């Protein structure tokens, strides 16, 4: 099934706020009528047309949050989709009912259904979770669209009936048909799945560079960490060109004692280190992996040497991008603190762009806090 955050660019419309919150875990195809299908005219077998495969569907939490929208790729030979309570009983001893909504909605409320060769009529409205009319879709090209409320009903008073509240782990079944209107006179297939809810970290706030005096640097870092709720991953990204000599010395002497006091009692505190210079220097970036040992952090700071820096701009974007991509982020709070006295190159000198940095930070839920120090004479 489709997972947007692995392969699709961020969108700015209302869907993009919610579609990562739900994923579909497919349990496998369990039933198929062995009838030759017209889907073969498009080079698809019956199973190809009716099976819900990887990347064929995604779901979006509704803006009113009383349900969600299912989008299913429209393929040649797939004529309609119906949501049912379970897959069919192979022995034909137990009925499996279609789910219905309690109330009308404009997406599926007018969809017709065929049963036993005739359009199903009822004295009271029956709002089946059914779609026979694909529509254009930005992700899938053409897609069936079904609105699924969190409160569903199924069955009838004279047989078996019930209600279901849809939530984490709810079993649903996508019954796909070659013919429209969920018509069983053609081939059809069951695609059972369960819903899994993933709460993603909130999007990071905009990156705003902050200018501080040299002596305020450690206090500013302390202030950032102090706002944590006690379960945090931090990567410190530090300019190590020659103009940073005094600032690096100050970090070496003052940072660890401050951090040690601040994180006492934290459930988890891990810190990583990225050193950066510029193109045509001894190195572009150097990465020191996450550690929860402040003694190890002190040893790493003690090993820092400064050199180079022939022009004003430095490889700031490269340093921050390394912090985002070369660490195994785990904590719910994720911060990159970038410290330097020079800006990034206005025109990228390599493959890393500011847009790549922003996109990766958003994907990972990492907040970037740049701290600019006053430039030193002789830079």
C-alpha cells in the first residue's frame, strides 16, 4: 500500500496535512471468481486488475476529522470498489455484509449498487461505501474515491446486523469488481487490510537565523535545550574555519558543564557533532555520531582544530544537510543547532541546496536553529 512520506513530494493543499497519518497494511488477496475478464485487453490479468498492490491506494484524514477518504488507483478492468466487513467465506456458510454510512455524503451518497442483477432499491436510504466512477487524482492519475466515516453499520434486522467504530487496527475489506455498481455477475476479489495510525512529528517552524555575542553562545544553547520535555536528539553543527578559533575554544571549555547540569533528569539526551569548513579545504564536513555520554562529547570537542576559510561564505548548507541525513534520529524532539560566523553560499557550489535542507528537515521533523556569531577581523 501507499506510504506518501517515502516517495512523494510535499503538497501544499489540505490533503498534505493529514495523509501521512494513516497507512494501510494489506493482508493479502483471499478470494477470486475464476472468470475470464476484459482487463486482459489492456495487458492485465484478472488478478492484476482486481488486486490492490503496493502504491495502489492511500488515505487522507478528513478536514472535519469524523472519517477519512480512501483513494484507490483506477486500472483497466477495475469497474468498482466496495468496502465490506470481512472477506467472503469460501464455504458459503456465512454472509459477509457491505459496510454503510449512517448519513449521506456527496462523494458516495448517490452511488448505485447492483445485487442479483438488479439495482438495489430500499424504502430507506442505504449509503454503501461504494464507488464506480473514478476521478482525476494528482497521485494516482485516476482513482476511485470512498469516504469512510469512523462510525459504520452493516446487515439488516431480519438477518445479522451491527455497528463498527473504525479505529487503529480495524479490519476492513476492499472488494474489487470488474463491473460497475459492485455487480457480482463479473469477476471480483477481496483485499482485506487493517488500519494503522502513525502520529508524525509536527512540522518544524521556519528557520530564523539568530545573532548572538560570543559570550552568549553557550547560554543560547542552554536556553534551547531547557525548553525540551526531556527526550531529545541534538546535533551541533559547527564552523571550524580559522575565524572560529575563539568561539570553538569557548565551546570546548563551557558547553559540556552547562549541558551536564541542564539534562540531569532527562529521560533521554543524545548529541551528535558535525564539523564543516568549505570546498577546497581540508574537509567539507566531518560527522561524529550520536552519543549519550557527555564525557565523549568533551573528548570530541577537545579534538577540534580550526583552519582555512579563505572567503566569507562557508559550507553551511552542507553541514546542516549532513546533520539531517547521516544520523539515526529517534527522539520525539529533534534539533539541529548550527553555529558559525559566516553565511552559506548564496549560489550553491555543490549538489546541496537550501531547498533540499528544508525538505529533509520537514520530512524528519527536525527543527533547525542557526546561531550567527560576530565575524572576526582577518577573516
